C-alpha cells in the first residue's frame, strides 16, 4: 500500500510539473506576441516617416534597421526558451509513462494517463503555435532586415 501511495504522489508531482511547464509556454507565447506587436508598430511608424523630408533621416534609418534586429533576436531567444520547455515536458511525460507501465492494471485504471502521449499527432498539433509563431515572426523580421 505504501508503494502505491508513493507512485501516486510521484505521478501527481509529475502532473503538476507538466502543468507548470505548459503554463510557461503560455506565458512566453503571450510575451512574444505582445512584444512583437509593439515592435511592428514602432517599425511601421518609423518606416512611414523615413520618406518625410522634415524627419531626422539618420535617426530614422538607424531605427528602421534596429527594430527588425531587436525583433529577430527576441524571436530567437523566446523560440529557444519554448523549445527548452517542450523538451522538459516531453522528458516528464516519458518518465510518467514509464511509471504508469510499472503499475498493475487496477492501479493504471485508477490513476489514468496524465495527458496526451507525447508521440501523438494531437500533442504535436498542440505544440504547433509554440513552434511556428517564433519562426514566422523571425522570418518576417529577417525579410525586413534584408529588404
């Protein structure tokens, strides 16, 4: 009975850690989207004034090149942090699956799986925005830097 409690406690702790890391993905994605919206707004305003004869041309030129560089760096760093969180989640899901495999059938039914298996299509689709959005923003900033 004590071993079952220990396994149940460990499974609950793993579930809690997985939830915490999923929350980290959510917070980092929100931060990325908000930061990118501010940067794109700043870029659009600066780019619109580059052709204005009264504007300080040198400052605007620097700003128009600096904002995309900052946006690109932000995408890279947030994208890497999202990948790190996803790797931690996959490791915890694997650990949980290994523990579940050692439980007897009645205990497996009682505890049930904590989340979608990490190898399923549903899991990959769920991580899609966290994988794609930083890449899409980075591509947009790279295009603006090179054009």
